[in-house]
C-alpha cells in the first residue's frame, strides 16, 4: 500500500457475523504480526429501502 509507511499492512476478510471466526482471525493475525496496531471493521448490510420501510429486525441486522 503506497504511503502506508509499513510493509505490514494487510487485509484479511472474515465473516464478522461469526464471532468465533472473527476471534480466530484476530488471534491468527496477532500471532503472525506480533501485534495489531489498527483494526478496521468495514462490515455492513446494504438495504435497498427507505428507513421508514425497514422492519425492526431489518434495522437490527444492519447494525449488529
């Protein structure tokens, strides 16, 4: 990644809805890199609805 200032930048996809898988990924990366300085969770669900048309369950699944 140009300009990142480190060759230790990586991207590791994981299903964040699976807590065990997410925990395992973090543990693996920490073991391989020694530590994690920054962790970005860029997960979300795209709904093609206006907020007033989304059910309570739909809102919950979007922010969980």
